[in-house]
C-alpha cells in the first residue's frame, strides 16, 4: 500500500496538495496526529482500502513537539508492506508572510504574544525532523494553485514503483539555487546571449537563441557531459530507493543558457524516463510580471 505523508509550513500549499491527491484516487486524512500513524497503517491492510490508489495524510505543526521529533523513528518502524514517502512543501518567509496577509488568515502558531514573522520562524524549527525525513521537498514560492496541482500530479500521478520521478529545472544563480535541487550544474561558462542585443529579450526556448548556442561547441559538450553523468548515476540513485530527483541547471539570470541546456537534457532523457518533467523557474516568474 502506498502511504504519502504531506507536511510543510502553513501557507505552503498542503491543503491543495492533499486535495489533488484525493482527486488522483488517494484516501486522504488531514491534520493526523503523528502518534496515530502506526495505528493508521494497520488499517491499510484491510480490504476496505483496496479500491484506493493509496493513503495520503497531512501532518503539520499542530502536533506536539515530541511527536514531530520522533517522526523519523515512527516512519522507520512502519511495516515493510507499507511503501511510505514524505513530501515536504515550503516557501520563502516573505512569500508565506504575503500569503497570510492577502488571505487575512491567522497563522496557527501566532497569538497576541507571537507575531506572524515569529510564528513562521517557529514553525520551521518545529518541522525540522519532518523536513529532514522528506523524500521530496517542493518549493512553492513561485507556484500558484494550478501550478502546484500540476506538480503533484506529475510527481505523484504514477506509483513510485513505476520508476524515478525526474525534474529537470533551469534557474538563475542571481536568485539562488532551488532548495529542492538534488544535482546542480553550472552553465555560466558558456557564451551569454544576453550580450547580443537582438537576443537579449528572447529566451532559451527561442530558435534564434538555440542557433546562437548550438554554434558554440562548448554548449553541446556541456549537455553531453551532463547526460553521460545522469545516464550513469540515475540508475544508482534509483537502486538506493530514491523516488524523486531534481536536476537543476543554472546560469546567471536563468533566461538563456540554462533554459537551452535543460531543454537538451530533457529531450534526450524523455524516452528512457517516462516520469520526467521540465520547469524553467525564472521564465515562470517572467510570465507573471
């Protein structure tokens, strides 16, 4: 039986993720006390759950500190028949603050003595153990509701036994490395289309930029070297029981070089890795502006 544990800080999108899993055929339980997880697993063996794809539970900071700190041991002791995964959602402090301000909801850890900023920081500390136990961390800072639902579908729509779920992501170093990145490759040594006036406003998805970069042998060599590394080591990651991998490729602004190389890697791996998707972090942000 598949067991998915959803956790994360308030405002990161846990409810959206849980609702999407319900739509995907999971039996969902919100705000489960962590201490009851072993009891719940006993129910998973019963025939009444056989019609569901799996069970998804949300465990958040409203649990006791002791139960949250012991979550790793609880997960370790689950029966071998339970295939469990922990998905942790998070976002930057500024984004979480903005979301609470826009919705005018009260943070569950805030009160007359605790400000919103303090509650957000306290929650991060409370959830350290769950974050450390996570098989997949999703940064929702740049994802809207529909983006997150699509992310959950793409990452969890198939069984984890179907193979490694792989995300190829381009990004700009000037905004920091994606927090969910497992492998990071740097494309900043490649010729930069930004300095070509006619290409500056375009992206790595445009044919003009693609031609400019493909005319430089270094671009093909970098893409080839990344592919050789992934083709050799991705099977090893999967053998070590990894269900999710994020391969992040960065350049300075995340608009040209990293996008182009990410597309090359994605196209080359698509046939051999059916559970693969691509995301261009900075381009997604540009479209919102």
